[in-house]
C-alpha cells in the first residue's frame, strides 16, 4: 500500500515538473522546422527504404 502511495506521489511530481517546463516555453517560440523534401517521390523512397521495401508507385 505504501509503495502504491509512493509511486503515485512520484508520478504526480513528474507530471507537475513536466507541466512547469512546458509552461516556461515562450509563446513566440518557433519549433525547429526541417526542410521539406524536394518531391513526394523522394520522401516515398526514403520511407520505403527505412521499412525495407520497394516503393509501389
């Protein structure tokens, strides 16, 4: 029973810490934007290669 209480307290503290960190991020923060692939074909090839299959189209 005490272990369950400790686990719940630990989870709540981690949750509060994560919420505080998220709230500290400024509203005007721009996420890192990766460059878009030159074409859909190139993206499909890369995805297919990552999965180990040949592209269908």
